[in-house]
């Protein structure tokens, strides 16, 4: 799924967990406030002490409950400072953009954004201590058509506090890959720099931007398996010069370094990796040479939030985050990708 110009659903992450032991991959049924139910596989017997996760289930519950409370209040008030206490990374870049562009939305969209929601059917994927600084949660959103989500919580900025740094949503018709856990129920982290087949997770963000730069003809179409996300990204390129300004302007895309470069990767049960990667690009809309001295381009409502002036070139920055399944035997498949305009000049 790709959202290039439009904002997505409000980001309220409500998780409930059963406080079991240290670091177990835990699947939970639906729950509301004060209702913790579910079960986890029992660790296999071992003569040596079982390895511990980077965080206990009880502590993970506290992290996500804190996120829920702060995000719910922040969304209603569009309070960036409050949200930044529980959210970071590419996700926070996008959320901050939502808050800035909120005045341009319809009344219906504003109401939807301020409505609380939570996640059901949750599974926590907690790596062993010493293998990672982050953990993941797979869940079903109560919002809209109940898409499946993968959420990443990491310690960022040297604060020592877990914050949500990435969130991905996959369509119902896109089966979510099975994440690997060891005999103790701990998630197995993959090295983002290690190749899975011909590419590594850390390469995907830069390569994906070719769908916007060239429609995928230079690199991306050869690297990635076809998916709804890749098709929609290619469509953005193909339709870049459609519309009422097409006779006067030319639109181009240029890959950029993402604001937050961290890549996350977990091993899959059947081999391979599922990875969350950051990505970014600029969109440049420029007057054709013959109109440079006589005309200027007026920004749209979202662009005007950052710069209201008319100009001969409008350059918009988009920060994105993508989720991909990687297999040694096939091309990486992007399951979900989403962008927000975060600046215009």
C-alpha cells in the first residue's frame, strides 16, 4: 500500500499483553482496557538457563500502553511535543507532517483522525538480550477495514526509552509472512547489511526510489518482485505530468537520504527475512523554460503549509517507510509502503 500525497489513519497503537515471563513471542486475542488474555508456547526443557529477552512481557505492555495514552491525547490536540515522547524515527516524521497539514483536511477526515483506536490479535516478537535494541508487535487494527500491522519499538536518541519508530499496514489479501522464533519463543534478528539472495535489507530503500525516478526502468523493476506497492509507485511516475499544469510544468523525482536511516529485519520461519526500511525522495515541479519569465506556480494547500509563496520551482520532500519480504530464492517483495510530504519550498 502506498500513500504518496494523502495522509493515513491516525496512529494510535493500543496493545494488551498477558504478563508471562521474559521475552516470549506472545499471541493475544482481542482485548480492551483491563482485559489481558492469551497464551504462549512453553519453552523447551534445557539444562542451562533459558535466554532472556531484551524486555519482559510486562515491561513491553507498559511501553505500548504508554504509547497509546500519549498518542491518543496528542492526536486530539496535534501536540508534537507530547507525541515525540513516545514516537521517533520515520514514523514521527510522518506524524508531525499530519499535524502540520491537519488544517487542510476535510471535517470528516479530522474527526476520523481524532478518534481513538487500538490493536487486536496481537503477537509480540522480542529478540534475545544482546541481539537487538528493539522489539516488534504484529496486530490487527480496529480502524477502518482492520488491516494487519507490524509495529517497531526501539530505543532512540540516547534516551533509553522505547518509542515506536515504524508502523506498517498490509492489505487483507496480502498474507503476512511467518516470523521465526527459537525454542524459547524469542524472535531471531537478521543483519540488515547481510544479503538475502542478491540484495540486503539496507539496500532496498535507495533502490525502491527508482520507481519514482524512472518508473523502475533503470534498476527497481529488475530488483523487486511486482506488487501492488510497486505498481502504484510506478503509476506516480507515469502520471507525473498529467493534470492541468502539464502544459506549463515538468515534474521529476530524486532519491534522497531518509531522515532516519535505521533498518529493521527479522528472520522468517521458512528462511528469508522481513524488513522495515526507510526511504525518501523529493518531487520537483518546474516551469518549462518558455514560461519561466512570465509565470509562477501556486502551491497547493499542503505545500502552502510550508511555503505560501508562488515560485518557478516547487520542491517537495517525502519521507517514507516500507515493509518487504526477502527470500534467497526470489526477488524482494514490498508488502507496504507509505509516504508523507514533510517539507515544501
